[in-house]
């Protein structure tokens, strides 16, 4: 049962127009999400085999048994959609040039055995040594890495809000974060610890490192690189690594740099001997059959030449690129003049709406392990899949069905036996028809094909919406406002069945391998020790901003026009914050002073009060936490939560069954307070943020400092 929510609207009428447009598509009778020039319905599905990421080869083994890797990010071409080459970025071993791939090869690690990685920014031309510009548009008006040091306040520094409203065309900063790792702050991939490639043509005046660049103690100072070490002193689980550069994570990750990091062994992994296998290992022969497979799911859009499409103008979110506007404010294809709203009396002389950043982004194709809509031939036996949602904004509701085009919701053909989540194995397995996966969440599942007839085709589909998720259930033709209502009161229109409503296909073949795994219904799972009593409770808020300078209305022709008496344009950003003693939220920005300063060794309860209309996946670095409960907030007549945030009595709901283990990412639903219990045992500076990448890039991320005294000033190279 998915969480029951009634909040599915945006906070501005402009965004509501976008949602309406999204359901209409770009032409009559077309329901797919707008995107690039490549029509997703023309892409052939289920013709290419699923890529099973091989294992990343080591560079060396260091004294003390430390596995050592030298891993770079490079640009290359890859066939993502059939018959088209797409320029992407990806990780690979510099000692093994044939390993560069989107997604990356998997790093295999062992509990309590450290891994050391030299991360290298190699985004430069291999012939000239000159830097390669970004594949995608980057908005310099956000609070971002800002290598040009062109700050809106006139200061010459990095990691600030920029004043240029043009897309960034300089050398690309990167910083790799191992998501879910229990790690020292010098190796966490702090968003201000980025570094540029060691290119031959870095422009004068550019900073080559962020204000908090750091490495492990004793590391040599090497341009274009950083040396990190991972402790691996945590439960066996599925981690993943991706870029985390301040203000441009969405663009960097969309270009391709992401991969799995599988942590095995230890007392929490005893049952692995009873699970389906094998998984990929270093040195495997080509064509080897695997029965444990990591699966990374992302949505993407493409142009007809195969290039990645990502919006370069805020007009995309409002759907203006596909509407006719006679007003000269919308020239050509509908792009908005930069700055977004002209300097007029209504805007007070300056717009606070970023010209390129879009509040959310939804692609119109589904890409699985670097291929659009692949197929996997499975033997008539059990398989272990490690699912990861690595999209920008799209939640997933996965289901195994026989007919991918059936009206939603579709009857399940095979159940998932979920055995694990972000923080490793669950205390007990779950048999369920659907998997709800927010951004960055993982699900470790067993699918049993042993009783499925040979030749059967099973489709992995997605029933989540093609729009921001607020909770609820899928229902084709959902219209709770109709008279009489259509569908349940908490329903939403599911994703397009012909495109984003399909993910991949499985075809059952005769069994040729020996299956030594236990049936999931009798599979024992390792014990899970809960966290102790919390020492402190923090009340935190999730907030959405609208413009303070731009006000708009709709004219008789349906055009958006400036109107001093209209509504505030938005959303302009989303922010985290605290809750004041009076119950009112106190939104904070990235640059504001640290407000979360847990003591070393403390266990705290964090209460997340969501005052927005969206569900937000909240990720806390350094730690694995436990979900405590959720509780409804007081709402107004329109169903929106209203401060002061006093929970309604008698509506406390415990964790969902799949949240009973350890987590590093939790869904905070609109109109609710979500409580998590968090343990902090490593001193230093970290971040917590929404993992909708477009949100974290525009203020929905905050630093926190563990320790009994404030964190140190910015670290120096």
C-alpha cells in the first residue's frame, strides 16, 4: 500500500499550467513528456540486451590490504538509444582505457577493508589537453561552484551566486560523492570540494579548486585530482557514487557519471551464501551468466542526432517552448528573454527568477544501465536485482506485469521479494507487488522466475506520474475534482504507458545453471540492531519559494504577462530550514550559518515538516538512520499544510514495511512531519539535502557540523 496522500498540486498557477501541459504532450493525442527533437515513440524497445556492469579493475593493493583505484571522468560516445551515438561522460580506470562506461563499472568492496580512490577530472580533449565545455546548460545565477569567481555581490571567490545570466562554457568542476558511505569528511565529496581538470587552457582568474577542497592526510598535491579513502565499516549494502558539485549536480549526473559500489561481507551479510548468484567479478569471461544484477534506472530525453536534451531556458518548465505567444516577450520558439522577466516597474528593476534552471525535469525515455528499454533473458530460476533510482526528479513505482500497455493500475504478474534497502538487509523479507523508489533510494529484491513457463515475457513497468510526486495511487483517468469523482480521492495520472510507463523486459529461457539459493519465503535474514534512545529532537522544515519581484497573471489569450497585482511567480527555489518556537518555518539558504550541530556520538530525532506540495527524498550524509514515524499536519481548506505546524492528534503512522531497516534517504510527504532517528559518530562537516537534483542545486541543501565545537574555516589545498 502506497502512502495515502491528497497533495499533488504545485504552489503557483504557472506550475499548474505546466502539469496540465505535461498530460497533453506536444500534439493532439500524444501523451509523452515534452523533451528534445527525438520522438520517444520512434525508439525501438526491447531489441538490445541489458548491460550488466562489469567490475571496476583495481590499480593496486596497498600495504595493509587497501584496494587502490585510479578512476577518472572522461567524455566519449556511447549507443544509448538504438542506432544513435550519444556523447556522454562516465567513470573508468585510467589504467584500463576500455573500462570507461555509462554507467560506470561496479566497485566491489569488502566490509572493514578500506578502499582508496584517486578521483581524476579528465574532462579535456585527449589530443590538445584543452578543457571540454559542459554538454548541458549550467545556470550561473544559482549558488554554484563558480570557477570564474564572478559573484553577484562583486566578490572574487568561488562557491557563490553568479551574476552572469549566460550558460557556463568554461572548464567543468567535479567532485565524487559515495552515496550512503560512512566516511571521513575529507572523502565525502563535499559540494565545495570540487576541482577542475588539469587542462592547458584554464582561463586567467579561474579558481581550479573549490573553497573546501580536501584530501586524505598525506596525499600529494596533484592538479585535476583528489585522493579519497572509504572506511567500509558499515553493514553490507548497495551504495552508489556520483558527482556532487555545488549548484550543478543535476547537469553533471545527467551527463552520465554514476556507478554502483557494492559492499559485501561482515556479520550482516551471512545470508549472501543463500541468495541468487553469481554477481560479476573481476576477470570474468565474456558472456558469463549472472543471477545477481545491479540495475540503475534513469529518465532521459534525446535529440534526433542522439545528443542528450536538457532544458536551456526556464520557459521549458512552463511549457512555453510548445505554445504560441504573440507577445514579443516570447520570441522564436518561446524562449524567455534574459533576464527571465524584463526589468520593469513590476519586477522592481531586477528579476529573482533564474533564467536557465528548471524546478524539476522529467525525461521522456527510460534508460536502464545506459540503454533505452533493454531486454534481459532470464533462466527459469531466481534472480537478485539491486534497483537504484538515479533520475533527476522522477519517482518510480515499479511492477512486473504481462501487458505493459494495460490500463493502470496493472495486475502484477510476479511479486518482488524485497530483502534490503539503502542500509543493507531488512529485518524480514517482504512480498509485494510494487516497489516505490524515490530519487537515490535502493531496493534489494529477489524475483522468482522458477515457476514461470519458458517463453513468457514479463515487463518491468513504472506507474508513478510524469510529474512531481506527492503520494497516492495510480489510476488512469484520475480526476478527483470531477462530478462524480473519477478514481480514488488520492489518485494521480500514471506515467505514459507507451514510453515512461515501461522500463525493461524479461524473457524466460530454460534453466541451464544450478540454483543453490533458498526460496525467498524461507530465506533467513541477518539481525538488525536498532539505534538507541535519541538525546535531542530537531524540528526542521521543507519550504518552497516564490518570487519577491515578479508577479504575473494570465491575459485573455492565455499568455503569461507581468502584473503587479497578480500572483508571485514561482517556484523560484526550494529550501530547507528550521521550525521556530512558534511553529512557523524559518527557511535557510546554503550560505546561512550552520543550524544543525550534533554532538559527536549523539543520537538525534530529526522532524521534517514538509510545507511544500511535493514529496522530497531527504538524504543525510555520513550516517544510516532509521525511520520513526509520520504524522499529518494541520491543513487549510485547500489541503495545504499551514504553520504553525501542530500535528493532528491520532494520525501517527509508523514506518512503511520497506523502511524498517537502515536508510540514508527518506521520503518526506507534503502535509506531514516525517521523523527519523540519526546517529552521528564522525566529527566534521557534511550536508543534508533533497535528492531531487534540481532542488538540491538551488538551495535545498544545508551543511551540518558534527562535533562539540564549530567546524573549521574553509579547508585549503
